[in-house]
C-alpha cells in the first residue's frame, strides 16, 4: 500500500532541520549600489568538505502532483543549493536520517522565486519543478570522492497537494 504525503508551504522554521530557505522574506540587510539595490545577505550555510563551490545550470523536466516518490538521495561532502531561474514554485522533498536511510518524507511547495539549500548529508528528493521551464542555478561541491548516495524505497510514496 502506498503511503500518502501531503505537501505543505515551505517556511524557514519547518525546513530548518534540513537546510535553508533562500528568499526575500524579511527586511533587506543593507542598501548597496548607491541605494538602488537591497542586499539580503548570507542566506544559506554552504559547506564543501574536500572540494570547492561550483555553479551549474540544470534544465529539469516538470513533474506533476500526485508525484510518485520511489528514491531519495543525499550528498555527504557538501551542501546543495537550488535557485529557480523562473517565478514558478517547485516541489521540495526531504527526510531525516533513520539509521542510514531516509525516514518518513516531508514535502513542501515553494513560493515563487524561493530557493533551498540542503545541508550536507540530508536526504532529499530529486529536483522537481512543477512548471516549464525547469531552469535552476545549482551551487554545490565540486571535488573528488563519491558525493552521492541514493536510497530506493521498497514501497513508493505518493505526494499530493
């Protein structure tokens, strides 16, 4: 029997055990560029063990709800930030670690122009845009070593709105 997981709005407090919400929430930290630019400073805790930060561009095919979740992944040596390059929301799925495997997943829907940073070693679903185009800038660890672990569930989950 497939377990049903309902999505919830992505908020900094709900997502804190898994990483950082990257958004324009709250007041700007400072004005720069002769007062023409508000800077929202240091919005994510990026870590890169034994490597360096890299910026890649992803073009992901959109998915839809209900979504069939059969696999999660994690990156033991570095954080991974996803910054949408459109105004569309996307699906974010995370889970706490339970003895080396993901526990019960939680599913979030971002607000438009909201990104996420998964902390190192956090179980998460694959990039799941809900609208085309699925364009994202991704900041993650570039370096030696295997920085990807996948876990395939015996029974899939169904993510619904």
